[in-house]
């Protein structure tokens, strides 16, 4: 074999051995590198804070105060920045004047009906009293006449009994011949006279009693007629229906008044007097700026680390310093982001949960006029 060829084969063998040795060292180094990365992953800890974007809003959210869509606003009684109390009238619709006139008309009708009822009642009560007085005045003298006639009847009965007793005694004397026939006849005539007097007196007594009963029935009928007249007058004055009409007019009038559902501050006015109330915006926005909140949108992957009571730090470049607050509650729904990052590469379809953070009094007062300001939120999830 050519010596040059032998040296060539020897060189190839040495290169092959060197290549195998380098490959073994490379595999060992790679194995050690992978092992080191795994140990680093095991030792990696989660950050002590959860970051999120958020927005400032008053406690209880911002309320959109609206009226009936399509109605025209007649009068606005507040301006932006005004503080109002619950139930305060904020605005009046254009139909307020018409509804007010309807209410005043219904109230006048009811008032007139009540006055008419009072007059009818007084008149009927006077008639009832007159009838009762006439009844009492009629009954007293008639009772006296009846009692007097009863006394006459009793007297005549006594006289008749005495005459009958004398007649019996004179009858015995006549039989004995002690008196004449003429004297006996006189006694018989006296008995008949007393009998006639008794029948006449009893007839008069019966007439008096019948007249009293008749007059009493007539007087009582007059009393009942007066009482029925009072009931009729009260029924004809329809106070119930007029009162319902007034209630309906007051309800319609109340619908033209826009009242504050709770205390707060007027944040923005969307509709001015003379404009039609838009269906989407309403008349104005109202919020309780005395207590400001932060609504942070926490990614769904981090939400399990957030719970009520955790401290939160809020910042924005427009603020001279940071704000402090605590997590008050964690939302119960997962949705899309509402607060969008200025980064064009940000994921706008990220799934987030709203976390409500109550600012402390000092921080709340600093941002009372910055509703909807976008802020950066850092929630301390450790400690």
C-alpha cells in the first residue's frame, strides 16, 4: 500500500474518534442544561402583585337619569357639578304644565263636591232635626189630652157605678112602697145618662189615641224622608270617583317630574330644555362622588389570587401620586375587557373579571371629579 494512502486513512480515523468524543460531550452538556432549567422552573415564584387596568367611577356606578323616550324636556333645574339629595326634582318634562292644569282641575272638582256635600248634609240634618222636633211637640200635647180623657172616662165610670147602686136601692124601696114610681124612673134615667156619657167619653178617648198614632206615623215618616234625603244627597255627590280622578291626575303629573333616585352629584347633562330626550343617553348622569371606586379588570388566570380585603395601589400619569384602596368585592362573571390598553398589540378579546376596589377617604376626595379615568391597578396578593 502507498504510504501516503496509509496516512490518509489514519487521519480519517482520528477525526472520527474526535467527532464521537465531541458529540458525547455535547449530549452531556445538553442534559445538564435541561436539568438546570427544570430546577430553575421549580424554584420560580409567582409575583406578589396582580396588575390590571381599571377605571374610576362613583360608588354604585353612574346612573343615567332618563324620562319617557320621545318626550321633550321642558325645564332643567340643575347644572353639572350640582349636588342633589334623594327625591329632589332635577327636571320637568314639557307636558308638566298640562298635567299640572289637569291636577288642579281635578282638585277643584273634588273641593267643590266636598263643599256641596257639606251644604247638602247641613240642610238634610236641619230637616231631620225639624221633623224630630215636630214629632216631639206633636206627641206631648196629645198624650196630655189622652190622659185627661182617660180621667174623664174613669170619673164617668165611677158615676155610673154609683147611679147603678142607687137604682138598685131605689128599686127595693119602690117594691116596699116607700117611694113613688116617678122617683124610680128618675134613677133609671140617671143611669142611662151615665151610660151614654161613658160611651161618648170612651169614643173620644179612642179617637184621641187613633189621632196620636196617625200623627206619630206621619211625623216619623217625615223624619225618615229627611234621613233618606241626606243619604241621597251623599250618594249623588261622587266623592269616591272624584278622589280617584285626583289620584290619577297626580300620578300623571308626577311622571312629568324627573327626581333623583338617590343622593349624588350631577356629572354630565345630555339633554337641554326644548330637546327631545334621546333613548340611549337620557337627560343626565348622576353619581355618588363622595365615595369613589376603582373597577379593575383582572385577567381570568389571576382572579383566583384576588380576594376581598387585599390592599391595592392605583396610579395614573395625570395623578401627582398614587391612590390607596382595598378590594371590596370580586365580580361573579367573566367577560371581555371594557378598559382598552393604548398598546395596539394588546389582546382586546382577553377574558377578565371585574374587581371593585374602595378608595380610602383621602384618595377618594382627590379623584372625585375624575369619573371614568383609566388607571393602573396593582393588587397585593401576598401578606
